[in-house]
């Protein structure tokens, strides 16, 4: 058979229809990708139709950005006048500051608590005092705590005449703002705890200067040495404490500066400004020695 005839026969076989069974499977295989493509296209159209730009451009406030919702285009809105945040009312200023405004406009301290001094308040004050105050002031408040015994600057003796004469709110003010080498304890002590510590300081002062006549009738009075012995403490516990030689001696206090709670406002009161010391007169010059007489 010639080469041209064989190629013609092959062309006829290629153009003939396949078997009906094979033709059905062939058609099914050819339509399946088309169905998937149509389904994918329909899903994409649905997603595109549902994703509108309104979902992105929502009428919400973003921090530190402008906003078209308000006329001034400011996203950060100013607070309404005379509004107070929750928990920050602080209506009783004396409870939170320890001072009031006097008639002359200056801060004034008072020797009173903003609430009754119950036994629970004193126990709470004793607990807070022993935790935060005793390392410097000692548990009896004489200023010879364990830190001072190891060379720290001596703390204030709460039993000297100056501290005893100070009002209760002065202790609250110092605990709030600190004074000298003493830092503030506003973060460690709540306002109620600061007042409780101030009340306990007054109780300590009364205990160190108490007399037997101050004790109510029916209450047993014990000697401190006997108490120390019953608690297995050394005999030196009941003796006066002395300042160690390793302690750093503080500078003398400048009383012209007053106390922090009584600091003058701005402008300063001329009566509270320390007047310059008067210049001392110069000493008189010694008389010149008399010239020797010539003979």
C-alpha cells in the first residue's frame, strides 16, 4: 500500500465518532472542569458583591486621628465641663490632702482625723507602720530603726517636742509628699492607711509618755522588762537605744523654711519670707601705738 493511501486511512479513522460508551465518559470528563470554573466564578461574584467599601469606612473614632463625624473634625473629644471620672471624685479634700485652705489662702493643717479612731483603725495603722515606717523610725518611733543602725541617715524621732506638737494631718502630708531624705509613700499607702498610720503615731507618742494614772481602772500595768523576759527577748530590749557610731549625722534643720505643709503659696507671703540678717558692725580699729617721745 502506498504511503499516501496509509495517511488517508489514518485521517478517516481520526474523524470517525468514537464508541458511544467512550463518548459518554469523554463528555463527562470534559464538562467537569467547566462546572468547577462556573461555580468558582459565581462564588467570586457573590464575594465581590457582598464586600462593600462601607465596611471599611465605618463611622468610628480612631485614636490620634481626625474624624468627619464632628464639625471641628477632631477625633479626640474634650471632656464635658464639670465631669469627674469614676472613682476620682475626691469630694472630701481634707481626706485626700490632709490640709484645708485657711482664710488667708494658705494651707492649714488640723489635729483631727477625717473618721473615728476605732481599735480597727489603730490595728491597721500599727500593721502599716511596722511594715513601711519601722525600718527607719523603729517600732517605737524613736528614729533608730534597722536601716539607721546600718549607716543610713537618722530618721525623725517621733517623740521629741517638735514632732509631738505637730498636728495629725502633718504626718499624713509628709507620707503623701515625703520630706528630706524620706521619700513619699503615696504609692504604698492608700489615703485611709496614711490616716491610720498617723493615728497610730499619736498612740505611740501617748504610750511613750504615759503615766499609770492614764491607764483605765482594772487594766494591769506590766513592766517592759518583764514583758521582754516573757517573750524571750534580751534584757537590753527594755533599755534606751543609742545611736551607733556608723550612723550618718544629718545637717541642722533650717527652721526658717518651716514645714512642707505650711509652705507659702504663690506669691509668697512677705511675713513668711526670712528677713536677711542685719549686718554686724565692723569692730572698732585698735588705737595706733603712741609714737615714742623724742628727747
